[in-house]
C-alpha cells in the first residue's frame, strides 16, 4: 500500500510529499521532493532531506518522471 501522509507546497509547482509504503515485508517512509513535475528526489528521512537543502547530502534516489517514481515505489522501495 502507498499512502501519502503529508504534502507541503514550497511553491505552486514544488512540493515535498511524505509517503508511507507498506507490504508484508514491512513499511518505510520516504520524503519526495517534486520539482515542477520533471524531477523527483527521494529521501529516506527528514534529516537526509534537510542535509540536501544545506548542501551536506544527496538524495537516496532520483527519477526524471512520475511514472519511474511510481514503478519504484510499487516494486523496489521496500527491498
């Protein structure tokens, strides 16, 4: 199951979504920075996301399309 827990709008076309992925194997929460619908950066924690803003860390995963992100969330995110 994929569940959006929260969505924060930075600007009209930039958001940060908190997403919960759960399956029999367990569950994980990710933060996804959606930049204008053309770049989707996935972070494993709020601290990792904050490090990205501070220039101290990089994203866990990066996708160029929402479709690529969705495929990953549905199949590989919990591995």
